[in-house]
């Protein structure tokens, strides 16, 4: 990260909040590929700066305002932004509990895939099935951290970049209500509506809504919703280890603690209690 002084008469580095400057977690996966997790406090801002490499910011929770070329973009859970090298930008956390995965991708890593090494990326924001699937898999592999996680994450980043390039060449045909639903579920899976409620509001049959969701997202609504609740559960188990599991299950929208445990184990391969115990040791 390179800070940009705004006053030419006093060339000094602006003060950078510790929660931005020092990542909560850091993973160096391969030469030229690094992932950091930031958890800025509410209203904390990062002054104008740029990066010498391609950067992707993946929103996990909360809201972030990113200003590029004088225009402010609002990023929420289920969204990402692509920052090309040397792209000056400012960042401000709008709410408490904001968490961001910050991917730094250097040319040496991009050149391993010729089609990407020759690509000139521009600033953009993206949301939808691609971002949801990337976020879900990234979080899962980062938390899993077994011997296979590093190559899997590298493959996920390559796939995401290739899909982003493809999206530039084709129109987005997802219905507006579907885009909004994906964002709502990603932002607050614990309070997401049922697909039947959404279908009624849109005046379409439940079967039609279900078919459209699976076609554009790649999985059924129930499976997607449960996966997002497990991701939220992992975050809360890490951030609030004092919470009772029955309370957590109820807050996440599960029928009871037993249901929560079954779903969590099916996705994570361990119980919520085991995950929380492991997270305390990290």
C-alpha cells in the first residue's frame, strides 16, 4: 500500500488507522499472491493511496465506502471491487462489524496464467452468483487450512478472475429481484425471507423462482441460504465465543441447536463447539 500526500507543500504520510494498516489475519499462499483480512472500526477511514499490484476487496460483512476517480461506491456483503495497479482510492467503513478480504495479486503470479498476465484490468464492482460462490469457497478454505487449501485458493482466484473477464464480454441477465435477494441473503442470512415470500411479492410461481435461482446461482435457494448461515456462524463463533450455542442457533434462524449442529457439521466437518475451540487457539 502506498499513501498519497494531498499537500505538496508538506509531503508527509497521513495517519493510517491500525485496523486498516495491520491486517487481522494474513495468508501468503504463493509468490505474488497474498490475502489479508481487515476489520476496521465504524467510521474509520483510509486516506488516498494506491497499490503497485492488482487488488480485489471481497466484502464479508458490513458496509465499506470506496472512492475512486471522485466517485464513491458502496460495497456490502456479497460484493467485491477490483482495483488495478496504481489506482488511487480512499476507503471508509460505514458500520461496525465490517470485515474485508483483501487480495493482493502481483504480475509474477498473474503471468502463470497467460490470458490473465496479458489482461489490463479496470476498476469495477461486482455482485451476484460469482461473488457469492467465490466468497463461500474462500472463507471455507481459509478456515479449513489443511495441506490442500493453498492450491485450492489459488485455483479459486484464477477462476474468479477468468469469470470476471468473461462477464465484461456478456450482459448480465439475472432478474433485478434475484440480484437483490442474493445481496440480502449474503448481508443478513439470519433474517432472509423464504423463497415463497419472494415469489409472492414478484407475482411468480414458487417453481419459477426456484428454477431461476438455481440457474443463475448454481444451487438451490435452501442450500445457498444454509451455506450463508454457516459462514455467518463461523464469524460469530470467532467474534463472540461467549455466546451460548442455543442462542446462536436461534439468532441464525435455525429451528433449534440440534438442527444448527447438523447443518454446521455437514458443511464444516466439525461441530460448532469444536470450531469455536479451534478458533480460540488461532
